[in-house]
C-alpha cells in the first residue's frame, strides 16, 4: 500500500474515534454549550492564521514535512485533552494545537499525491484516498462510543497511538524513489499573493470559494450541535456513533460513484455541488420539524455526509484546473483560509443563535446558508469544465 494511502487510513481511524465522542466528552466534563462553540472558533482562528504560512511551507519544503508536524501537534493535542481534568484553559490550548495541526494538513496530502502519481491519475488517486479515509472512519466510528464508555484512558490511548504512527509514516517514505521533491526555483518562489490573484481571475475557483464559505458555516453548525440535537430529542447519545458511521458509509458509496463517473461529474461540477447544497438545505428544514427518532438519525447521517462528499470533489477540481504543484498547495490553503473564516463566524454567530433561540433556529439558519450556496451552484450549472 502506498504511504499516502496508509496515512489516509490511519487518519480515518483517528477521525472515526474522536468525532462521534468529542463534544460528548466536553459536555460530560462540565464544558458549557457556549464554550463548545467558542472552542471551535478558537481552533478555526488558529487554523485561519496558520493556513497560508503552512501552505507556503508545504510548497517550499514538501508535503511530508507538513504531515509530520500535523501528526506531532495532534499527539500533543489529544494528550492535553486526556490530562485536562475539566479545565477550560486546557481545552482552549488543545483547540489551538488542533487548529495548527489542521492547517498543516490542508493541501499536504493532495500535494503528496500529485508529487507521486502522474497528473492524469491524480484525481482518481485523491478520490480513492478519500474512500480509504471514510472506510476506516466507519470501522472506528461504530465502536468509538462503546470504547469511550468502557475506558476513557483506552479511548485516548488509541487516538494518540494512531497519530504517533502517522508521525513515522512520512519519515518511512523519505527514501522512496517515487517521492520527488519540489525542487525547482520557480516552484519555491510561488507566492501567496500570486495564488490569491490567480483565484480572483478564475471564475470557477471564485465560485468554489464563495459556495465553500456558505456551506462551511452550515456544516460547522451541524457538526457541533448534532449530538446535542440527539440529546434534546431523547435519543441515546451512543447513537451519535451510528449517525457518524452511517454518514461515512453514504459518503463512501457516493464518492465511489463520483470516481466511476468522474469525467461526467468534473465536466459539470456546479450541477453536482448545487444539488448537494440544495439537499442540505432541505434536510435542515426537515430537522426543524418533529420527525421520528430514526428519521432524525437518518437525516443527520445524510447531512453529515455532504461535507465529506464535497471536499474530495473540490480538491480534485482544483488540482485538475491547476498544473503547478506548489501553486496547488497554496491555492488549497487559500480556500481553506476562507473556510476557516466561515467556521469562526459559525462558532460565534450560530453558537449565540443556538444558545439564545434554540437548535431549531440554528438549523433554519443553516438551511438558508445551504440555499445560498445551492443558488450559486445551480445558477452556474451550465458551466462546463474545460
């Protein structure tokens, strides 16, 4: 198995362990609902500050360097959560570390793949990588709640161990003959400003960035508060793992279809993105009604899968559109910077909305955000990729 696939597999295992239980851990350890939103804002603020510098580091020194640092910071972060003992200052410190770790990850895996495979195979390889991550999420996500209930120490030990393995994987790939570095002078001199100007001149990239802003705000609210929604509707919180695992399965099969028909999908990307966003808006509206328990679980699972489906599709579009490897890393960081700004706003604004007006109002606001993105996508659906 190529090292980038192995890294994706381990990252998926870590995500599957932490995402279904993270907010539950905070709630059980006395973290107020408002601070759960603010912790996300702090994390995304750190990610926003670090996105462009880490993108430049990836372009200048190679993707492996960034992936190693991402895993090292993740190890420190989850160790901090384990020893936090309910203290908010530890939670905020861990949020900063998580933000920096995520910033180093942005664009690094895609750049690593582009460096190792022919460009004609890059899109297929990225989609395969995403499916590996999602499949491993399914494996670990289903048992995350059970493991957490059995032993909190074992739960954190598993997450930390997986991230430690991911520290060493890029190091093991160091002497691989299929691992060329970005060595040309022109690659190293790609500037952040030049990448921003490039995005400004490309209508397709601009539309991707704008729709990404709206969708990220909506998805951030949904990701932070779907577990409290289950609790509010008297659904056992252990079903959060079922929601996450089902979402991963839906995303896995959908990305498989996209991979199979990628030429058609990438020819009309905004029709696909607009359809996904319209689906998200409709589900958010349905969740504000008193649907049954299993309907709530099913709708949340589909809603959670939308971001996982959009992400590899957008990365494939960016890498296909741009032929400059270093440029691609920085462009992905610029896109992620905009998404981080959206998540900061979501944490502050939607966190306040949920605190004051309730979860139903929060999901209505998310529906409006999805609708804005869907409007841009469907308005642009006649656009054909060159």
